[in-house]
C-alpha cells in the first residue's frame, strides 16, 4: 500500500473521478434544499424551541 503523499493524492483523485457524477448530483440536491430553505419564509410556532432545541 503506497503511503507517499503523491500516491495518496492519486488514489483520492481517481476515487473522485470515478464517482464524479454521483457527487455532482448530491451537491445539486444539497444546493436545492439549501436555497429552498433560504428563500422560504421563517415560521415560528409556540413550542418550536421544545422540538428543535
């Protein structure tokens, strides 16, 4: 098992390259829900602090 920094970087880069489509889709889903939560109106109800801390 190679442990030099160049070999580790090469393996990580190969892993990312092989899964780039899934990682891109995951990033897009996260961005969608982040923006959805950012632009929706804030809701505060009594007892909300009991649920969410």
